[in-house]
């Protein structure tokens, strides 16, 4: 009897938690596929289908938003990777004065609101001609992407024994050869994870794109916001765009997890 | 001319390697933050509406405008964030305890499921919750049809939408931290307590909770900070009054062109966020010492 009670109780908790986790996701999916959903039939759509995926309004905007979202995310992850690979090598393997300050500064974007950075950069961008430009958006997306990528990259560098670099240098390899021939092949899992972090960060960045890119440069998150009442209300259209963001994001992060070492999960420079 | 030694050369190469990162951070973060700080005192004029010369006008308006709208928004943001933090930490802790004590069969599935909200972007999570909470959403309809309640659950003055959405997004952080902490506790402690006649509640109260209190605090501080500075959640679930602080900055600076107030609120916002970060680091340090 006690065993049955335990199974029932545990099952109830798991069902409750599953509902808590999945119901918001299911609600969004239902909105994306609901062709007809009248208020008096609120518990389930009367007709499911792909109407909203073929919606002319979305068809007009999706290609542009897709182009901006995905090309910006790819460029952001590549440039972020280049910067963090070289910086990560120094921060993870060298002891120098000011390293702790660098540590604190590298984590700065975690600790202050993006809107603050947005309104600080707005007049600066306006003066130097970066406002509402492709490269302006790329630069500002990198602010949020770098700390995450740097953590993953530093973790990878830390997992390599320093004796390997010493041995290579003793055999006459220059620093660049050591980076290219020793570190690059050994740190690639962390680099892939870092690149994925940067990619997903950029793909989902909203407020900085809204402030510094919109209306010339608009990405999928900005479009979603428009359909949620910024211009007019269309939960179905927003849900379709949400799916286009959610699926690649969750898939990418699950892949990134496979490449992460415990060191890179631990993050931090200190 | 002196020839450089190998060590000096290495140092120069290291500096060159880290230079792009340093220049990027200085140009994109440090300088803009300094400019915001100076602008809030009228010392830099990047935009219109900034007083000429040193002035505390922005701070005077923040603290002493009649009916205290800015202080009210600050208090609202702080309270809503606090409630969301308590809720998320409580849910995460209870679930971690459930896993530790009950050891259910589907443990691995349970842990994977718990991590899902961590992968969902802010704006998408906010939208998902909006589809549940808006007047035609499931939760609003259930309340209306089964309990006869027609209360606004999103874009409401109590911040219900912000709290529910933030708690869903962040309880995974608390769960992950608490779960790993509880797993690290030596099983002998519980066995000894059980042998002495302690029931489950006593084991939680006298063993688990005291030994994981720093984990609870660090999880709470991390959750508080991430909700406090969030924009998307407030953008989707916030209301016109009282406003969440991030939305107030957006309204004043971008919609109204009141840059002085935008910058002043930003400075106060940053100071509070940094204080919370400092507290978080302190708690983490204490946890490591223990």
C-alpha cells in the first residue's frame, strides 16, 4: 500500500511539473497552428493547419527578417570567436597584472541592463554613422555574445596541460604556430560551444536591435514584438515566428552542451 | 637600439592578442557607461535636454518629483523582482528536495525537463506566457469559466504576468544549483539523523537547509539580478503604470526624448544591479570557503 502511495504521489508531482514546463510551449505551438479558434471554443482550436505559415504578410517579411537574423548571427559568432580565441588564450594561460580586473570587466554585460547600453550607444551611433546599419547591429550583438563565448573558450584552454605549450616552444615553435598547431585542434569543442552561444545570443537579441537597428535592420524577435501589440495584435503570426526562433535555439544549445567541458561550464576567469 | 629578449617579445604578442577584446570592451561598454554617468550630471551633451554644466536636476526629479513616480517605479520593480525571485527559488528548491528525498524512477527525464526553460529565449518565453495569460489565454479562461474571476493576469498593475513568466524562466537556475548541492552532501549525515529518529521534515530543517543555505542565497541573487535587469519580460507583460524600471528608461529616453531622466534612471539602475552582483560574488566566495 505504501509503495502504491509513493508511486501515485511521485507520478502526480511529475505530471504537475510536466504541465508547468510544457503548457506554455504547447500554448504557443497551438497558436501557430490554429487556423480557426473562436472565443466560445477556448479550450482547443476548431481547426488546425498551416494557414499562418503561408500567410502573405509573413511571407513578405520572413525572408528579410530571416536574412538579417541569421546572417547577423553567423557574422557575430565568427567575429566573436576570433576575438575570444586570442583573448581567451592570454586570460586562461598567462598570469599578469590586471588579470582580475579583466575578469570583472569581461563579466560586465551580465550585470547591467541592455536597455542602458542601448540608450548610451544611441547618440554615439548616430554621430559616427552606425545607427540603423548592419555592422552597427553586429557590433552591439557582440557585447552580449562575448562573455558567454569567452567562458567556453577559457574553459577549453584551461583543460589543456601547460606542458604542451612549453614542449612546443622548446622545440622552436613560435607562439602563433603553438596556437595554430597545439591549441586550435585541442580547444575546438569549446570553440564550437562558444560559437553556438554567440549564435543563439545574437539570434534572440531584441532590445538592442530595436533601439539601434529598427526599422532599417529588423530581426525575427523585433517582428514578434510587432505582432504582440506594438503595431497590431496577431498572436498566431507571432507564434509562427516564435517557432522559427525557438526550435533552432533549443537545438543549438543542446548541441553546445555536448561540446562543453566541466571547466567551460564553470566559466569565469578567476 | 636594444634587441628585445624572447620574454619581452612574448609579452608584446600577448598584449596584441588581447588588444581587440580590450579595445572592443572599452569602446562598446566602458566609454558609453562613463558618458551616461557624466550626462546624468549635465557634464556631457550627446543629446538634447541635458542641462548645461554640472547639475543634479535629474536626481532631484528622480527622488523628489511630486507623487514620487520614479521612486514608485523603482519600488515596483524591486518588489516584483523580489516576489519572482522567491517564487522561482522556492519552486527550484522544492523540486530539488523532491528529487533528493523521493528518488523517483524517471530521474534523468525529470532533470532534462527542468533544464528546458533555461534554453528558451526571454522574448519567446514572455510570449509563451502571454498566450496563457492574455484575456483569451488558457489561464484567464480557466479562472473566468471555473472560478468566475475576470482579473487581468498580464499587463496588470500588480505585475502578475512578470512574476509568473520570470518564475518559470528562472526556477531552473535554482533547481540546478540546489540539486548539485544536495547531491554533494554525504549520505551518512541523513542516515545518522534517521537512525536517531528524525523524520523527513527534521532532516530537511536540520541537515539539508543549513548545509545548502549559501546555495539558496546565491541562486536567489543570480535570479534577482537577471529579472531585475530584464527588458523583454517587462516589454511583454508590463503595464503603462506602474512601469518596470527598464521600460521607464525606454519610455523616458526613446519615446519622450527626456534623455536626462533616461540617463539618471540608468545610473541608479546600474548602481543597484552592481550592488546585487557584488552581493552575489560575496555569497559565492562564502560558499567556496565553507
